[in-house]
C-alpha cells in the first residue's frame, strides 16, 4: 500500500442530482461542461497552477475495481487567480491510461484541461456534485469551511481518468458579478 497521504474526497456522497441549497452562482460553475481552467482564465485575472503532487500510487479500491488495475497516477493541483487558491483538483489515471496517453504523465505545471479538452475523442460522464462539510483538510490549504465539489470520468481514445474538483472560498471573490 502506498504511503501517500491523499485527501479521500472520492469517499464523499457524490450524486448526479443537484443538491438543495446550492446558490445559483455556484451551480453555474459546478455544471460547467467545458474546461474549468479555460473558464477561470476568462475571468481576466492572473491564472496560475500550483502542482501539489504527481506520483504513482496504489489506487483507491473503487478505482481498482472499475479499472481492473491496482496502480495509477495521482495528480493534485491548485488553480489560482491573482495568487488566490480557487480550485483544488485531484485526478486519478490508471497505469494503462498513462501508458497509452504519455503526455498526461508529463504535464507538470500545465493544466490537465489544456490537454484533454483539445482531444477530438474526449467523452465526459455525467457531472456528479458533492457537499463537503467544514473541517476537510487539503494538502497545502489546511482546514477548510464548507465546500462544493464536482467530479467526472473522462474517456480519451477509450482510456479513462477521474477528475475531482473542489471549489475553494476565494473563488467567490472572482465569480460574483
């Protein structure tokens, strides 16, 4: 078993149903069908990416079952606007996806969305939403207040990956009109 201390956000109560109590401004961002990176960049603010971690791991059990493999790549990043952390993203790629789509293993500080949303054979599962109670701890961000998150499985050339994104408090400063 890997000794990676990753945030177990995959254990949340994910649902395709829209939860009660989601403010319309958050819902609009949670249901964004395109690249979240591109949408952040359209705010006109200074966009940057902090690569928190990218390493080979033993996948969570539900992904091992789904992908029929024990190992894969964990990628955790924070997307920032004006140096303020706005999105925490955690992605899992099974080892066979990494082998088939080598550019995904070497993105470094390049957003995953810059690669996947330019691929002609990209398919996305339904967006699932989860509510995270106050107290969640994320690498480099400490203990957080209540948050909303979303996740989707993406398929590129018949190779799947999971992207989970949590909307951090500072994002509200940039999306209010």
